[in-house]
């Protein structure tokens, strides 16, 4: 690894910013991390409900990508890594919990039979037409819902694709970019006339590769402990992490370095990595890169809320599995529920007398539901849980975590916007950006983005170019991811 000379300021202490700081220290830099809020970790947040340790943000990380699991091991969490105790999810649709179909790629089936019991007879028959339809051109990008509806019908989108993408992006499948959000399907669409034939080819390649090990991984104590461990490692090696330090100005110096200001405090840096959400990044870059700022201003976000409920185990019975997803077309309020005590063995082991569940509420464009107060969100979650599972007990504790503008949206053309942002940034030596707004919203994607930013500031563009060309898709392995 090449060394990074001098001082680097990292703006933002979410997992991307902390991963960037960790990699910078490996490269020999002197590092200062500035975080506007009062805590580190961003969307990874550990907490407690009824005395039970839980995640109040993201709860698992993709293990088939190396970055997140490798970083956890590097910062001393190897013995706390745990796969889900069960990854068998359900779909709450047509008035019942139904086993989530197998034999699909992000909800897109290889055969109509894979969706029997979930779709109507008309919906299953519509899938069969895919083999006879003429080619559907996708151009430079296309909305994943639009393309799949053309090939297989709207039922596949509304009952399978929407709940899966809603769990990852809190977004609208008819707006989300296939190229950026589900790149493996985009490649299928480019190479095949029949979508189902392309999915079957993907499945055959996956089977031939004989990948072993879990698709997802958790951490005993919660995924929210990962940024804390990374921060401890960063501190131990001499870096500064300053919270409640919002950056108010970012300027080039006449000598070619950077001046970073937070109110009356200033730092001089040889390089800067902006690991803040798009609106904050736009504000900071407006003076030196108005082109990048304009593109970042156009990035939209979805808000959501997570409702965590704890019940006494006695008298509380749940269906088997890790939880369930909810198609928006069925008209329910919650979009998913995770049976946390069943999904994560460490929660059950630590709290044998409790059952912990999570529900998620809110998708792109849904604003009215999130205006309700916490008690109302908890009540509507309980009503939906009762309708789906029969659970009618009174929880001993509830906790609502609101993630306002928490998830960046990847509409059609997102890849081109990211490329334009990086073209503008490339004109400013010693500057890079990273985080969920660019190349994938999952934890490994954010870490990969951070590592590419470190490479960028010492003049190696290869990792950034690779990420821009091939975003890290956020595979969905069950309810409530």
C-alpha cells in the first residue's frame, strides 16, 4: 500500500468516515475526524430496550462481500461475528404469512412455479409470456420495476420486488435504477432477451461457484458496535475524533492544501475526505466545486422509522423464521418485521425471558405516517403484527428510532450522476468523497467507498473507477434488513 503523506481531515464519523480514517492510519497519515452530531456511527446505532441489547439501526451486513467482515476482524470483533440463527423469511400478502419464494434473484424468478402461492393464476401465466416477448431494450439505465413489469407483469413487481427493494432503500421500484441497485439484473437484461432465462443462468453460475458460508453476518452485541470498535482502533493509533464539530467551511489554500473550519476553529490539511450525506457534502463543496455541489443537491432521501418492541416470552408465540416482508400493494402500514430474538441467537441467549421484534415504517414519498408520534407508530405496529401473526400481548417496552432522510435514493441515471460528481472532484487534488450516496447503501459498499476515497487522495483512481462502473449491490437476505 502506498503511503499517504501529511494530515488528512475526514468529515463525518459514520462507518464510511471511520473506515476511511482506519485505512489512512494504515497508510501512515495523521488523521482528524470531524463529526457534526454528538455521536459516531451514523446509521449503525446500538441501544437497549427493556434491558436487552439491540440494534436501533442497521442490524446485519453482507458477508459475501469482504470489506465489512474483514474490518470487523481487524478491529478485534472476530470472536463476536455471528450469522443469523435463521434466515427463513415470510411474505405477508393476500391475508396470510406465506413462505418467501425460493429460486429468485432480488424477487425476480427463474420460473413461474417459484412464485406459486404468492401470485394469482393470472400473474403466474403472465410470467410465462416472457419467453415469447421481443427484446426489451434497457439503454444506459432503466427503472428496475418498469423493466420487470414489462417482462413479467406488475404482480411480480408489486408483490416481490417492491417489498425487497423497500427493505433496502425504502424506495419505489418503479423509480429505482436497475443499473445501480441491482446491477446483476441489469447485466442480464443487456445480455438476454428473456429475463427468466437470464435469471436461471445467474442461478446456475451461483451454484457452480459453490459459495459457502452465510450470506449475511451479525455481531454479538449488535452491528452498532462495529463503528465503536473502529473508533477505538483509530483513537488507539493517535487519531483525533471530534464530535459536535460541524464543518462550516472547506477551502483550498494558496499552497494547494485545504483549510477546514468549524466555527472559529480551523485545521490545515494536505487532503480531505468528505464522508457526509449528500446535502451536507453539497454545502461544503459549493465554494470549491459548484458542479459537484449541484449534483449532490439533486440526491433525494427517504425517511423511515424503526419500532422495537420487547415482550415477555411467557405467552408470546411467533411463527418460525426471521420475520416477514410486506408488499405495499396490500395496504398495510409496516413494510417489514424482524423477529430479532429468533434471527439473532445472541439476543435470545442474553434475554431468555424476552422476545424482541422490530418493525419498519416509511417508504420514499410516504410522509404522513411519519408525522405520527411514537406511541401511534408503536400502536399501528402492534395492530399489524396482530393481524399478521396473531400476537396480541402487551409489550413491556417499545422504542421508536426515526431516521429522517436516512436512505439515499438511486433513481434511473444515478450511476451517471455519481460519475459527474467524481469528474468534478477529480479536478481538486487532495479531495475525495465517500458514503452511501454513491456506490451502494450497505455496510460493505460504504466501506469499499471509503477505501476507494483513500486511494483517490494519493492519486490512484482505479478503485474509484471500478466502484463507479460496478456499484456494490445490497442483496436482501430476509425481513427488516
